[in-house]
């Protein structure tokens, strides 16, 4: 039956999606440009900040927490932000307003971090931590709607490729920050300026679907009604729940690994901070080089298959991290982890978009970040304790165990069952 039949059109209206043509490379590039700045933020957080904070504290757990891209409050904030972006009907779109407001806030507090280091000793560490925390919260509030926008402007058949390009540019932003031969203090200001400028380009050039083509604006809801609706989604979309559990456990392992990676290299190989940064760059270069081909592959062989391969590769690399000693061995393990990360990057979010209706993409993008915010900081604290007692190799033990458990949950995800769950809700929303 034709996709233009009345029932199909009604289902499309119920889902909040309108027919669209493929995005094309130029528009995909303009959308993805903003992720160069976001990638630079990730690298600054996960590699440089952890090294820079050593001058102000020796607490491994605090350093790792401040160097992480997710924190506990995200478990509450991000689903609320995601749901709000799903419901917003503004002339500027439903995702862009979050970028316009919160990217400048993130950049402002990021620029204040090195200035806080010159305050009086009694408040210096508190001021540094507060500026980093606020910039990270604002970053995540902007990042989830930005990622959810991808599902709004693309078709399912091209999401692997566009996600691949999005992550490639993010990885290039990370590599560029690590290669900058300037003091870390100056990097805070450069990253803030790059984020602001490139996200402005993305916001101006990326056209979201016309609000008139979406489902009508939902009625205002009380906090209790919003919570009831979110619980209803969690009870209905069981395959997406399994995905979230997988993502939470896998992400917790990554959160234990990445902020401690440069410290691991320095501790094991006895090298300088510059050499440790170059080791981190191997991970980023391998990820950038492999992500675009992985995105193309994901659209052809299936997102779940590619995600499985990525988690397996990261698990094997984590096993390797338990015995490496030389820089050559470390580079090899990080290159394999980079390929695994590329496979995961290109397939995870496109897989999520097939498990829930388009009208809930923002909410589930928020749930995805909330999943990281629940387990990630807790795993970082656990990793800090294990590092204190048994050394930095323990981060790879955590990475391996989390990868193995995540694979069990991923194997239980059934995309055919997810399509039935989506069809059931679409049918329930059709007019009688």
C-alpha cells in the first residue's frame, strides 16, 4: 500500500514526523559543524582538565569527577530537558532554543575556569569546581537537544552516515585541542570561542521541521502529569529500556576509563604530560578515521550488529590495558579502543531512534544521558578508590566488566518487537 494513504499520513502525524528528503552531505556538514566545538569541550574535560587540576588537588576521585562529562544532577535534568524539547513549538524550532541559550552559558563559565585559579587560596578550588560543574551542566542541556535534532532532520536510512560525520567532526575537535601547543589556561578561552562560533553557524544554517508539520502542541502539563507520561513511556517501550540499561553500564565503564587515561599513561610508562596527551590523541585519531566508514556500514549491515562489534572491540582493548607496559603497546590498545568507539558512535544513537517514536526522541536522548549520569559518577568514585589501592590498571578491569555486562543487555534488544511497540502507540493516537 502506498505510503501516502490516509492511514499512513495519520500515523505520520501522530508520530510528529513529516515526510522529508535525505539530508545530503552539505546540510549534514553544516549541522555537524557545531560538534567540532562540542568535541573540543570533551577533550578539554577528559584529557587536559584532569592534568591541570593536579596543581590544585591530589584527590583522584575529585579530579575524575570534574573531568567527566556527566554528573549526578543529569539524571534529573536531562530527561526534563529532552521532554521539553519534544513538546516545544516555537518559530525557531524545538531544539535550537536550547542551543541558543545554553551554549553561551557553557562558554562563559568555561572561560571563567582559569580565572578562578587566581582567586584566594581559601576559595580557589571551590570556585574552579563550581565553574567546571556549571559549564558541564549547561553543555549537557544543550547537547541532548542538539543530538535529538539529528533524528528530526534525517531519515532512518541515512542516520548512520550522518551520525558518523557528526562524530568525525567531534573527534577532529578533540584532536585539534590536544595538538594545540599552548598552555592549558589558554585552551579554555579558545574552546569557548570555537564552541560559540560554530554552534552559531549550525543554528543559522540548519532548518528544523516546520512546527506546523508536527503534531499539535501538547496541552500544558503539571509536574505530576509529566512524570506520569515519562513513566508511561518507560513501561511501554521495553526494547528501549534494555538499550538504556546497556548504554548505562557500557557508559559507566567508559566514564571510569577516559578521565583517568592520561594519568594511566603517565603512571605506567613514566612519560610527560605532553606524551600522555599524544597517547590520548591516538585514541581520538583512530576514532575519527574509523567513524565515517562505520556510519556508512551501519546503514547497510544494521545498527545493532555494529554496536555489538564496537562493544566487543572496547572489551578486548580493556583486557589489553591490564598488561601493557611500553608506549608502543599502549598505542596499540588505544587504537583498537578507538575503532571500537567509532563502531559504537556510529550505531548507538541511530539504534535508539528505531526503538521509540520520533515524538519521544528528545525524551529518550535525555534518558540516555541520565543513564550515564546515574552510574558514571558512581563508577568514577569507585575507580578512584581502586586506583588509590591498586593502581591505574584497575580502570581497564572496570572497562572490561562493564563491556561484558553491556553485551548481555544489548543481545536482549529486539528491533522487531520495538516496531510493534511503536505501532501500538501510533494506533492509539489515531482519531477514532
